[in-house]
C-alpha cells in the first residue's frame, strides 16, 4: 500500500519533468539538425585555408544582414535603431526638397528674364514700326515734293523755251502820202486803236517797220523820220514803254513780213502787235494801277 501511494504521488511529478525536458530538448534538436561550419573537421578547414584564400560567397554578399531576432523589420526595435534607419532617408528627402526649390527658383528667374526680353523686343519692334511709318510718310511727302518739283521744272522749261516765241496779234499800216513825218487824223486814229488794244496786256512788243520810195540813203533817212514820228506819238500820247517798241528803217527795201515784192511807191509805217502767249497768262493788274501802257490819262 505504501508503495502504491508513493507511486501515485510521484507520477504527476514525473509527467511535469517530461514536459519540461521536451520543451528544452526541442530547440536543442533543431540546433543540432542545422549544418554548421564549425561541425566540419578542423583538418578540412585548415587545409582549405592553407590551399587558397577563402572568397566571400555571392549569396552571402548579396544577402542583407539581419538585425535583431525578427530580421530587418523588428517590431520591438528601439528609437535609436529607427532613427538610424530613417536619418539617411530624411537627408535625401531634404536634399531633394532643396533641389526642387532651387529648380523652381531657376525656372522663375528664367521666366522673368524671358518675359523681360519679350517686352523689350516688343518695345523695340513697336519703335521700329513707328520709325518705319514715319519714314514711309516722309518718303511719300518727298515723292510728292519731287513730283511737284518735276512739274515745276517742266513748266519752267516750257516757259523758258517760249520766252522768245511771239505771235502776231494785229497790224496797222500808217500811210504818209506826202512823205513828210506828219501824222494825219486817220493815222492818229490808227495809232490810238493800237494803244487801246494794249490795255491790260503783258508780254507784248510793237514792231515798227518804216518804208520810203526813195533809193539809197535818202530813202533810209526818210523812213527813219517816219518811224520816229510813230514812236513819238505812242510814247507821248499813250505812254507806251520805249523798250516794247522795236523800229527799223528799210527805205525802199521790203521786209520779211511783206508778201509781195512790188516796188515801194508811198511812204508808210507798218505797226505790228506781237504777243508772247506765256507772258500774256499773267493776272491783269487791278484798276487804278499803272499798266504796261502807262498810267491812265485824265
């Protein structure tokens, strides 16, 4: 009985000892089951060391080192370990922020310079357009002035070319029946008509051509007295300017205006009114102003 009771008492204790032994033995068995480099014979390790230097395995070099019991991710890691792992990342993030900030500043600087350059180019282009417009206006004005000058030059050339071009307007033949330089009433009337036709005219001359039937110097001298009598009457009675009268004493010779070549049988003076068409285009003088024929007689 005593043996059985002792046996009953010790059985639970033995069961507890077995459970404890199995709990301790399992890790030991697992450790023995893993191959270990230290389990190799010392002679083999020594022979490998002496034969060639041991090269690190690529698998060992590429395999990241484990930290802690739980590997790279350690749920029970300390703050120091976490800070050590995150500090490089924070540094790179700060460096990236600085680079981004610098790039943004550079972009803004480049954009500001580009806008300033565009505004300056636009201002320069506007100034160039205004200058071109002003130059075009001045060129058009110069072209108009040049055309006006060309037309004026043409007009001057025409005027100059026509200064000595006279055309006959009228002709009066004043006769002296007795060959004496005395004007008859009919001759005076003829000269009055000539002077009346000259009122308000510009650019005219009077050709006074005297003829006498006498031959040689006698005829010439006689015709000179007749021409002087006509000129004297026009100057004294009608105030015709002397520079507008051109007289010639031909005696019994024929002038260029004579159509026929009949012999001169009577003393006479031909008075021709010659007018320059260009000078005649001048504006007439107002009344009360002395004309080319002289002041108005009372």
